[in-house]
């Protein structure tokens, strides 16, 4: 059989790291290509201008999607960690109750 061990504290740490990365990237993601958008707007008659603007907007859309995915994964890891914590607490409670029941009959 396979021995699978889940460490909820590791899930909490990973969730926090993803959340922090998402927040850091999210703050900057809308401004990485500001220079490209300015250049594209400054020379609209050049064929490169509209192409540059389209590329910059596509990249910003992609980065927004990446940030949203990081947030989603962070939330899912946090929820999983909470589920494991709750299951561990419930198992401990049941074990304690079983021990009390056994000791009460002795």
C-alpha cells in the first residue's frame, strides 16, 4: 500500500506563498507594458504601433489570468488545509471520547 501523508501546515504555507505572489504580481501586472502602450499610441501611423498595442494588451490579459489562477490555487490550498485540520481535530475528539468511554467502563 501507498503511505500518503498530508501536512496541513505545509498546505497553509504554500497557500500563503501563492497568495503573496499573486498580490505582488497583481499590483504590477497592469503596468509592465505601459511604455509599449505609450509608444504604440505615439506612432499610430506606423504598422508596428497597432501591433505593439495588440501584443501589450494580450500580454496584460494573460498576466491578469495568471494572477487570478494564483489566487484560486491559493484559496484551494487554504481550503484543503482547513479540511485536513478539521478532520484531524474530529479524529482527535473521537479518539478522546472512545478513551473516556473505555475508562468509564473499567
